[in-house]
């Protein structure tokens, strides 16, 4: 498997914003898959251009659903696969590198498989960490908001 390249088949919304999709890969530290937020770990990856840490994301292409594209991007960038769950939300944000607007969609991905070799292994570092640590290292506000939504879904509902 190799990463898709180029932007020929990328999607753009009616305002010209490039549409991107991604996942917050997660797992539980305990083997019984309890739903305790304290046991929740998320996987972040480094940017290709810097050591900034983020959740895997990339272009949504015309031949894919959002979920399929998010899962593909996560496999390419982070080397994990699993079950894509209900979308966390949609955000508009400005690209730091190119200064252009993007429309981003994020999904939780419950990790069931972690690969030793994946397409961007030599381009990125991946690291499992607690939610607190991820909030500290992730610089993009919209990704922190997506993480908060994931955590709120994992928290028991107060009565």
C-alpha cells in the first residue's frame, strides 16, 4: 500500500474550501475495553513538515465517502485501522502552511489493528498518549474541540 498523492481528485465545497477528513484513533489501556475516560488513549502523528503533533487527516477524494477517506488517511499516516464511528463534527479552518481555508470532518476510530509498516512510516512519528497529553501537544483548536467531543461521548452521562 502506498499513500495517494496529488490533488486532481480532491473535493472542494461551494466556497472553494478544500475538504479534508480525519480520525482520532483511540483505544483503552485496559484489555477489557472499559469505557473509562481515564483509560482512553489517543494516537497522534507528527506533521510531515515539522514535529507538530496532530490527528491524522487529509484530502477527501471524489471516489470515496467521508468515512472511507478518513479511514484511508489514518491508515496511511498513522498505520492503524479499526472501526470508524459517528462523525464528531465539521470545522472550517485556515491552513497554516498555505493560508487557505479548509472544511474538515473528524471521526473517532476505535483501533483494532496497528501495523509495523505503513505508507508514511518514514515521514511521521506516531505516539499514543492520554487525552490530557494530546490536548497539550495538539496545536490546532479545531482538533482539540473534536477531541473534547470524543471524550464527551466516552463519559458516562450524569443523572
